[in-house]
C-alpha cells in the first residue's frame, strides 16, 4: 500500500513513535500541482556494519573545546543608573525632526520642521510599477552561494555611535558596554575557534545528513543520550543495524558507505529517525537538522525525510534577487490558506495565482508566513517543530524554491516570517526533550517554558544553540534565496519576563536591567551581523512592541542591528478607535500614535495584519460594516449608511497609516479589499486538562482561505476597496513618500476633524468628519505653484461619490497659514482623503483613475 505526499510516495509502515503529550491534530495534505518526484522507496537494504571513520568532531576539535570550557550562561547586570529619564521628543526646531523619539509632548510630535529642499521625483502619465533594472545588471544567482563563502565578515566596530544618536543612553552605558563586550567576546571566539562567522553559520554542512562521493555521514548533537542509532526505511527500522558513536562533547556520528553500485545508502525520500536511549527513556526523534518532514495520513507524529533528489530533478534558480526597495511595501501572506477554495494551497498554486495578484497591486515585497515545518496547522506556523524544513503541507522544498524564483522574476522581494523566539513543545517531532533532557537546546525549568505560548525557550548563551540558529538563518537565505526575515516574538526574547503583563512606558530603566536577557540580545546582534555581512541587500524586521532603544541601529554602532521595527501600536489604536463613536475620535491621538517612533530608526507600519484577521478578533472591515457585508456589497443594490461609512473609513485608515506610520507598510492578504470574514483554522472538538470543553469547527477549511474573487468582482464593492489599494501602492511607488525626508503635519483640527500633512511634494488632506464638507478650505503648503489631485478616495472607481473635479487646478498664494508660508484652497468632502501633487510646467500630472 502506498500513500502520496507532494512529490513523494511512501510505503505505509507501522509507526515506531511513542505517544506525544502535546495537542496536535491531523491535517489534510494537498497534492502538489507540480509533482516531479514520484518514486517508490526501497523497502529493504542490507544491514551495514558500522565503519569507524575519522570524525570531523574529534576530541581535539577546537569548537567543542570551547563549548566545554569557555561557554557559560551570563546574567545581565543592573545598569547601575538611578536615572528615570523618559523618552524625549525631538525638538521641533532641529534638523531631521521628521520622526518622533518618544511618547512626550504631542505638539512636538506633530510640528516637525521641514528640510528646505525640492525633491526631484519623476512624474508619469499613468501610475504604474516602475520597471525593474535589467537582470544582467544584477549578480548571477547561480554563483551567489560560492561567492558568499569567500566573504569575511569584518570584526566588530567600536559600538559607540549609539551615544551620539541618543545621548540619553549614556546614563545606561554600563549595561550597554557590557552587552557590547559580550557580543565582541563571542565574535572573537567564533573567529578564533570556528574560522569566522561565515564558517560557523554553515553548521548544516557538519551536522545532520551530509553527502560525499563515498557515502552519507550523519551527526547529531545529543549529549544527554546514552546510545543512539539511525533508523528508517533504508534499514527496515532496525535499531541494531546502524549504531552511532559518541565523542566526548556529545556529538553522535555514523558514516554509511555507498552501495556496491555506488548508489546512495539512503534513497532520496526515505523516512529516517534517530533512536536514542535517554534519561527519559527510549525515544525516536526526527533529526534536529532535517531538511524535510511529512505527516502520514492518519498519523500524529511527523516523519523525517532524507531529501536529496538527483541533480537533474533539483530546482535551479534562474532569476537574480531584486534590489532592496527604498520604500518597503509588504504583502503578508500564508501559502496554505491562499486558495479561494477550502483547501490547503500549494507553493505551485501560490506561485501561479497569488504572486501575479501581489505584483498587480503594486507591492514590492511578499512576506511568507508558516514556512518552517510545524505539526499544528492552527499555530499559524509559530510552533515550529523542524527549523530547517519547509512546510510539507504545501509541497516539496523544490516547489518552494520555484515559488521564490518566480517572485524574483516578478521583481518581488521575498521575506520569511522566521521563528527563533521559541519552539514547539512536541517531544517526538520537535526539539523538546530531544536528548531526554529539558536543557538541551533550551533553558531548563521555568525559564525554558513560555506559559502563555505553551512552548520552549532557547538558551541563547549556549554555543551549539548559537550554531543551530545562526546556521538556520543562513540556510534560508542561501539555500532558498529568501531576501530577509521578519523575526517573530523578539520582545519575548529580549526580556526574561517576555513582555508579558508589562506596560512599557518609555523609561529607559525598563530596557536595561536585570530583566533584560543579554544572551538573547547578543544573539540578535550576531544574526543581524551575519545576515548583513553575507547578504548586503538583506532586510531584517523585528517584531518588538517594547520600543527597545538601539533596536534599529547597526551592530557596529552599538545597536541590535535590525533594519526595521514592526510598529505594532498602530493596529491596536485603530481597533481601539473603531470601538468608539466617530464623535469620540481624536485627531491628535491618531497623529501621536502614527508618529510615535524613535528618531533614525525605521518602522514597518500596518493598519491590520494577520493578528486582527484571526477568529476571536475582527478585521477593520468587519468592525466597520459587520453583517451588512453579507447583503449590501453588490453595486447594483443601495448601500446602507453602515456600508458607506465603512468603505470611506477603510480607505482613509489605510492611506493615513501608510502616509505617516513609518518607512515601510504591511498588509495581510485579503485586507486590501476588506475581506469579509475572519480566519478560522480547521479544528476538532477539544477537552482541556481542566475539564472545559471547546467546540471545534468540524475540521472545516471554509474560513481558512482567502476569497480573492470578491476583490476582483467589479459588481461588488470589495472591488473598489481593492482598486484604491492598488492606486495607493502605485502612488507610493512613484513618489516614495514613506521614506521622504520632508514630513510636516500642518493641521490636526479636533472640531473640524481634519488632518493635513506634507510628504515630499505631496499634500495629504483628510476630512474625518461624518457629515461636514468644507468649501474653499485653506490648505497650507511649502512649495509654490500649481497643485492637482493625485489620489482621491471619493472617486467612483473606489466606491466613492465622485464629489471632486479632477481637472481642477489649485494655485498657491503667499501668506502664512498653519505655520506654512503659502497655501491653496480646496473642497474637502466629508469622510474623504485627497492627495494633491505639485505640478511643474514640463510634466503632466499623475492620473490615478487610469
């Protein structure tokens, strides 16, 4: 009997795994549309005698000498400072005051002094995606891996520039100097004993399965195990066939020579596990460095798969990486739930159907969730079991590579939602209790357990954990050509309290003290150092809600090294406001939340992400329109007041978030057209340990998909919301206003409900009033001349009422207004956002309607 998994056919054999105590559910595995790996596994193979060859991990190996003698857990000292200074706002009269540093005086946040310069953005007749540079000007992707191996990452810098950027940090120099000295010590040890950070990050070439001309070597770090053997389809799961040997540092090893016909001793696609006698008993585990794992129908534990297809079947990347965008516009997506049908979608379908949609909308980056293998589908990919393996639900590793290559062909940067903040607590198909101890990859006891997430926490102070995680980051960038990461749960990593039940006020003592996990922060510095050293165009985004100072400052300057911080407070603010009446919205509150970020540290903002789309929460569209979305979204039927309000505010919320919220913008798939329903992963009924009963949804996939057909249907109002998103993205593409150095908020009028601000040579006018429209409304501006409408949320194409004349020209006149030297007069309809563009004589205006 044979069952099929995307690209691989496996014999059904009795499971030799033991019961796993964690709650996991079986899922439907969708067959790949591009299955090019179909074969029967060899059922029998000769029992081999163990051949004792020379190990690369011999006792005199410097790396393990260091591991045994020089690596210890380092506790963060107190910073020794009695200062209680709060974050200070940037002086409105200083240069570069376009970004707020803190939660202080709201007026200072808004009245940001401009830089007096004239931008030179190129205007186009129709808003369209700018053409990518010819591929021949970009590096040859086929030679990238070899070139990277030749790179020597420079030694650490002085780490002192953080004090120039933020003088308040001098009050905590004791803590920061200790942190940086610890980072430098680790870097120096890696350089001395491992041949440098580049070599250290290739742990997958030493541990796990490695292939040579003469056979296969398998190594596993499991110091707690008493004995170990490699088992699988290739030796009929015989634990006595291929017994492993252990060196003095806890690394188990075996070499399997090629067969007599020179074929590999383990056929491609074979199921493999390591059987260990541990302090917790006998157990079969998936190798920690496995590159692919699958779940057989009807089984709970996963099986490790030896994945090594013949050369002619391996996917070969053809297209170079796109250049790093100046303005980052991210489309957050989950491959499995990206089908319009109730099913688990495949990498191939996502490649062919969803990527063109993302490109058409005008996004320049796609952020893929749930890539690392996770046994529980409803964890959204955040309870990782196999860190080096792509999720088998959606296809094979080569299918994923094909998807990424197609994205690069379309000019899309591909980011991965990577999870290094915690690990699944599964004991059979994950890392938990891998060698029978709870202190293997993780902290032991309470410190190693996240009570809210029910998961295990890494010990970032251990040498082999650093090797594992740094190699993991390198693996996804090098092997799969991802262009960067969004690091999940970074706040949880950086503090021993994990940010739980803690309200960060901005007091610097909250960031630099005994509750800071220095080992974790140093790991983040190392991984950013590694990524930026080997891949200069890499993009790193950290999910941090605490506002850790120095988070987005380069490591050599003393920072943590991220390129962007995820600006998580904005989405929470919108949900907070949507629970209130329109009369209770405060314009200053909106401005304060959108601009409250640290000076010189870039942010990715969003109005809503996947968090707001999950069952139990509501999307912005659902908050605004609720059940009316089911009956009144057809354009041939009259809309209700709730629908009219919802469509108008949905557009305004997205545009003002992009306009003021940060240097990058993120949208979760489907939210661009106001997806009408939440995400509800398939789940069965569940009985909790305390006896409570949680009803499931019958393992239904009906709400674990995205109805892209709604946004494409011109007879539905969803289409207008999607068309506005398209126009919004392409306007940003043409002007890069998110990264413009010129930002000035000239008006935030509470009674009129009007917000006006400038970005580059664009003037944004928002009228949030629910019924007041203003004629001859005076708008302050910097540049003299003629303005025309560049984007109008009230356009009928976008589901609006068409109250504005797009042929109208608006001329400036001198005279101070709202602290601007000149102004022009406009009509500002209720619940409408309009962007005005400065027009020069030698170019035509942008026509968004086209």
